[in-house]
């Protein structure tokens, strides 16, 4: 999956969770989306974070 695919999937999953009323999952996915966006903007920021 490309970075754009991951971001698109996270956005879709957030919408699905919101529509289902699952705010806990939507919030978790928003945090994952923020991390993915940061990594796309600065790929070096995630180096060695595992």
C-alpha cells in the first residue's frame, strides 16, 4: 500500500467509525492518521521509532 492509500483508508475508516457512533475508534484512527501524515511530511522522523 502506498502512503496515499493508507491515508485514504484511514479517512474512510474514520468516517465509518463516526457513522457507527464509535468515537473511541474514530479518535484512535485520527491519531494514526496524524502519525501517517507526519511520516509522509518528514520520513526521517519515524526512523528508529520501532
